[in-house]
C-alpha cells in the first residue's frame, strides 16, 4: 500500500516538472521536521525572562529571520526583548538540545536527493549558517547542496526577494528558471518578489 510520504513525493515531483535549472529549498519546516523544536527554544528563552508566549506566533512568521520574529513577539506581547541577545540564547538552546534529533521531512529530502545532479541545488533559510549547516549534515544531505544563503547574508531577508536572488546569482541561474520549495508565507512572498515559481510543501 502506498504511504502518505510516497504519495506526497509523487505529487511534489509532478509539481516540479518544467523548464527549471535550479531547485531552492527552505530548511526548517521544509527539509527538516524541526519546527516543534524551534518553537520550544523560543518559548524557553521567553519563559526565562518571565514571559509566556504561544507557539502559534512562530508558525505565523515561519521563514522570517529570527531577529524579525522577535520583533513580532515584542509587538504582540508588548515586550522589549533585545533581538540580538534573544537570538543568541535561542540558538544556543536549539543547537545544544535539539539539533541532533532533527528528523527529515522524507518526501522533500528524497526529492532533493533524487534531483541532485539533474538541476542545481540551493538552500535558502532564515536560520543562522552554522545551525543550517549542522541541520543539513544531520539530515545527510549537506554534500548535495551547492549554495547556502542564510540569515544576515543579504541586505533583507524573507519576505524580500534578496535571499532567493542571491542564491540564483551564486548558482548562475536566471530567477525564472528557479523553483522554490517553502512551508511558510514569508518564503512564498520572497519567491514571488524574486520572479520565481514556488511550491508550498505543506499544501501538497
């Protein structure tokens, strides 16, 4: 009997046929099944400061650079977290306690593996470079990723076009020949702004 994962893989493969020369994947929530861990690390840092936050705000702003997510937390909860300090604490908790347990989102990881060598492969993430590099290593796909664009490496992060355009430029592929795989609205908006087609992997 066909599994849900294999059905989703087939659907994803069908959606990605066309005149594409590069596939650009988000990392957290797209390749890596780690959004629960990210939520817990945000909640823990806030709790250490005596503030209770709900995990839904992390889903809502999935794909934004962490500094921006903290800005949204400050607005919603009327807090004044220092984004740089909060980010450092959050990163430390996630890296030390959660990253080694990262599981793949099978149908997306298999899609990347099976298309490596046929199209150019990039990962474009709102996470820090060392966190994303470690995640890809835990997933066993770091050697297949040709270009990595992470938080703070472009003038603007998602939902602006900058990260995807930077990845396309590094790969030497025109934006119209890139297909983006995302799980969040900011990433989709960034792909649209970059003139790229996109697939929401959570809607497959």
